[in-house]
């Protein structure tokens, strides 16, 4: 055997030796048996041609066998991790390759799905060794359907046995995952602790479950109820495993549970009660808090009564900033009595009123008196007070004095008449 891979030499030494292997005479002159094996490698010269022709097929077979086994790589196993794959997912496929020759070899190994090349890898193997190569098949872009998986080793120089360079092993079905749509809950706020979990799917399933707020999956048979939900924000995902082992997932739905009504505090008005004049619009501020879903709206409900009757009206409030809401009751006639309360609703529909909280707010509209009216009234009061004080000081009533009289005229013009005999004083 020579270093050149294309040449393999085999020589047969022919010799004569009458003293060798003299255990038992052979079937022909100058031949001997040794335990049943004839020693015909040293025949008589006249028998050389016949001996060579007899052994040539054996020598040819040995030479061809030696050449074939010297340079030989093979794929012995192809195994996918599962028989189905979701479209767009990745699938691991293990391949086993061997170097069955006598020399270290470097060669390419290619993975195919049907006739499409999935991936090619280069490996180096020592003689008489094997290796497992793992390929990752990304099924994105591959049409749905069945695929035959195979692996092929590149032929190396001098290799004549190519029958084991290709290994085909089984099919992989590329399928779409089940489609799941959640109908309930929706992306909104609920004023209850239990909410229906309703959904649809586009194919039969061997298993269905859901995950609430990222917790472990809960197995269900179909539509169900989410019980005893805590207040606050939640999310849910529904999963379904089809009969081929592919799991589909719905979109994640976010929702909020809020069963607590808003809290109404710190109600103030301007002008304050007792200072409301007929031309005054009354501005009312209230602090309204709802930590879970937030305040949706607030209104002022007020009833006013005067000589004309009783009426009930509603005034919307607006959010000034933060938790402060404001609304105004319009100006009303004097001698009108007003009673009002505040109603607040959160985004879950929970309602709170100051009346339910035990608060009721009232004020009256007082008349606005001008100086033309107020000054004569004040003067009359002062004069009456002085007269009373003077009488108290007298020990005896004055018989000759006329009664003390005050006449009040309009526009603060007053005339005082003191009767003492026939004398008048203005």
C-alpha cells in the first residue's frame, strides 16, 4: 500500500523450500498441508500460472476492499425532536456521522427538508470515530405540509462507497398553531369579583388551560368563570394543545376589577353659607379619590325652594387638577334656600354620594340691603334706645311732657317732635 490514494499494490512472494511446513504431504508434489490449509504460495515453477489464476479473484477482492475501507464517511442516524412543528417555530434535528476509513477526514454535512437545504455544517473526524451534529430548523417561510428529513455527507477524495452517505429518516409535519380569541373579559374595568372567561378556537384541542396574572396554567374543559378576583389590574391568556401536540395561545387581555366607589372628601363653597347674595354664583370644590379605576364623572345635585316652589337641578363638575373637582350653582333670588349633594362615579360604574356618607350642604340667599334702607333703620333704633334710657333715669314721669315721637321719612329724612306746652322743635 502506498501513500498515493489511487494506488494499492499487492505482491505474492513465490519461493521454493522443501524443508518448510513439512507436517503432511499435500495433494500435489512438493506441497504440504498444515491443519487443512494448503500452502500454495510457493508452488512448483511449472504451476505458477495456474496458481496465480486461481488466487487472482481473491487478491482483487482484498485490494478493492482495502481501498474502499481506507476512505469512507457515512451518515448513520437522523432524528427530529418531534414529528410536528408549528409554522414559524424552530425544530432540533440530531444527525450521527461516522468516519469509517483509516485517516482523519474533514467534510460537509447537509440537512435537507424534502429537497430544500436547511443548514450545512463542516466537521472533522478522526479515523474510526463518530460525532452527533445538532441542526436547528427554523420553519418560518416553509409552507404548511409534510417534509421528508434527510442528511447527506459530502463525498471525500478516494471514497468509492457512497451508498451510506445519505440517510433519510421519517417525516415532519409543519402545522399552524390553534387560533384562540378571548371574548370575555374585555380590556375594561369591572365592578364585580367574578367575570366570565369566554373564548373561541378554530380546531379541536386535546387540552385547554388559562394563566391568570402569569400564574401556573389552570386546566379547563371550555368556557368558565374567573372567581374571587382581587381588586386591581389583571391579565389572562388562554392556551390550547391540538391533537398533534402544537400549543396555541390567545392574545393577553388586560382588565381591572373595581368594586369600591369613589371617596368624596373636603367639600368647600364660595361664598360661604350666610354670605350668598342674589347675584352670587356659588362655586363648589370637592376632593374625589378613586385609586383603582379613577373618577369617571361627578355632578352636583341641588334643590332650591322659594316663594315660587321647589325645584331640583343637576350641575356637572369638571376636574381642575389631581383629585380636585369643581362645579357652580347659578345665582338664585333672595329668600331662596338651597340644599345640595355631590355624586361621583368611577370608571367601573361604582357610585358614591355625600348624602350616603352622611353629609348634606345648605345655604340661603339673603337680600342685599342698600344704605337708603339701612341708615333710617339704624337711626330709629338709636333714638328709641336713647329715649328708653332717659325715661329710666326719671324718678317721676313728666306730666306736662308730650310723648316722645320719632317720625321716619324716606331718604333718611326724619323729624322729631317733642311736645312741651305749645313749643315744637324740629
